[in-house]
């Protein structure tokens, strides 16, 4: 039986007062996540952080969290490394590929800085060529694939691309792009900031090599925690750029000659001490989402986003970017109203959305907890703008 939406909404207090339509920036924190954060903080404050059993319990929660993230990503548990956010995962993937001067990285004009800046940084460090595929609003899937096909070649070491565009909300054809770059022996790193928790993912079907997601957006978890998928067959190829105690097979798995042994899986990309309340909060938050049912979450996001698009399309002053595919993002403009001014006026009416740059658009996020009243509040606030 489908969960009761009112009860679900009650578990996300920040989504009750406002029409919370900006999950693509930050999702509302779930009570489940917040309760575990508080408990972990209290434990640290009152019980201390050095107690052996606390340490053991923390390892167990971290391991269970990798498994929870694996179910969100659609991959095996040992293909998941815990990170701090999407950008962390994109950096680990982008820096870990082995480059020679003159090698190429292919990206596109719509990437978020979280994926793009690591590309520019490695290009500068290793003397690489960056090919930026120019995307435009009217590109269909075939046009996108054709453009990438023209940019990818024998020197392409990495394609760095987002799964769901943070600007238009379109789902990029990762399987087809992966096939293109794999044909040349290159790899693909996918920015999953707008897809992780917003749509069903299956790493094997996507054929991605690396895939980074955050906790704080569509998974309604805390800040400071995320996950990186590393395809098992790429573990040998993706170097460990950052290493520390957690990157070892066991605490003594190194010697004075500089040899150290990583664990068999993606945990080797984890480094140093992580904020334990974030691990506990994310784990509890994901358990709550799984109790609701991840399939229900994804189906409901599709349904409410379709309704959102229909409601926006019915407003005469709205020009919607009608992408053929979507997860939870919808972009549009309002005739005669500057996007930033619209964001501000809507916020005053208790409707939380944002604008995005190049092309300048308004962007709404609709997620499983949003309901018809949120759509209605958005529609009336827009109609009042003119
Ligand atoms: C597509 C995309 N990539 C990366 C990021 C950065 O995410 P994080 O803060 O999790 O690194 C965002 C966040 O807004 C995004 O939309």
C-alpha cells in the first residue's frame, strides 16, 4: 500500500510551511536523519568518542551506510566509497585517472562547477586538452550523442558529465556516452547530484565507471556525507589520489618501503575521520526512505513532476523547457519577469525555488513529498507576478 502522503510530509517539517520546491539545492532534512544526528551528538558529548564499543558501532554503521547507498545507486556494496558530497566524489574520480600530457577530457557547456572545476584543475596540472561539447536547449538525445561522438577520440581519457542537467532537468543518455568513450578505451565519470534519490539507478545498465551522489539533496539527509560508485573493474585503474588510515586493508597494511595494501573494494578511496553524526543521520534517513519504498519515491517524483509541468504549461506567461525526459527538475522563464526578481517575489509568497545561469532560467524541484498544494501555491504566485 502506498504511504500516506500527509504522514510522509510530517516527517519533513521544513516542507510543511513553505512550498518546498528547491530540493535540487538542498532537500528538507528528514526527522529520521535529524534524530540520529542528535543521538550521535549526544553520545559524543556525554559518552565520549574514544570508547571501544562506540568505535565498533561506528564502523558497523558506516558499513551499513555503504550498503544503503549501494541500493540507491543500484550496485554492489563494495563498489561504494563514502564521501562528503558530490564534488568530493567527482574530484576523486577525475584526479584518479592516469593521464599523459596531451590526453583529452570531454565535458559539456552545462556542467556544474562541482564536476567541471576538477576537470579544469587536472587539465592544468597534467597538461591535458579539455573539449567542451556545446549543448543547446533544443538538442534531443540523438543530437547530444552526435555532439559527444564528434568530441570523443583516441586521446579521450575521461568523459565527465552530469546525469540529470542542473539547468534544464533533462536526463543525459549515459549508456550511449559510456559506449562511445569505452570504444576508445576511455572512462566516464557521472555527476549524480540531481539524480541520486530522484530516480531509479542501475550502475550496470548505465555502464558508468564512476558515479557521485550527495546526501543533502534528493535523499533528504545531512550535509557532509555522500557516496562515490566505482565500477569494480576500474578499481585497479583509478588511482588513490588521497590516502589515509581508512584506505588500508587493515591498520598495519603498510611498511617502511612505502608499500601499502588497499581493501578489495571502493572503500580504498576513503580518507581520515568523518563526522559520525552525518553517517548516523544519513543511515537512519535512508532506512526511512527504504521503509517508504524507493520505488514509491521514484514513481511519485515522476508523477508529481509531470503534474508540475502540466500546471506550469497552463500559465500563459510561462515558457517551460519541455525536456523529453526528467527526474525532479523543471526549468522555465516567465515573460517580462527577470528570474532573480521572480525567485525573490516567490520566496516572499512562501514558495522556494531558484534560478540557474547560462542559460538563465527558473528552476523548480518536485520530489516525492511535494503535493498538489505546493503546485497550486507556485502557480498562483506566478500568476500574481503578471
Ligand atoms: C549537478 C550538480 N553537481 C554538483 C553539485 C554540487 O553538489 P555538492 O555540494 O554535493 O558537491 C550540484 C549542487 O548544487 C549540482 O547541481
